[in-house]
């Protein structure tokens, strides 16, 4: 009988929610446009057990201006994507990430 050492992360207790490649592509495209416009300067990604967060900062040492959140548990209810403002208010929630991100794209449109 051969004994194998225990795995360091057994079972689903250590699963994390993360953004998929297509989701990150949409988010980073918007991020790049906002950086080019001078609105955003930094970002952070958190992959937690029950949700993933993409935080956007104007300056590195500040609180995030916006948080783009993915909550898979809300997939069948309100939608798993949400944009949350600095004050914690949900600006937009939905099932389609592209549609949810439109609330931030409006910030790019400025009168000339």
C-alpha cells in the first residue's frame, strides 16, 4: 500500500471565482480607453471564494472609483455582473457584461 501526501487544497472549499478571458477583454478594453482619456490610472483584481472584483482607481492610494463585480450566485436572479460606485451604490446590474459596462462608457462622452 502506497501512501500519498495530502493535497494542499482538497475539494471545492478553495475554489475561486475569476473573470474569464472574454470578460477580461471587455473590461480591459474599456479600461484602456479610460486611461487614454485621463480618467483612470490604476486597477486591481480580486478573485474571492464567492465573487470576483475588478477595481478601478484614479490614483493608486485612493479608494476605488468603481468596482466591476461578478457574482455567479446571482446568475439566475438579477444578473451576475454589477458596476458599483465609490459610495457602494449599484450603478448597473445585469446578465450581459457588455450592457453593464455601458454605464461607464457614458463617462467618455463629453460635450465639445
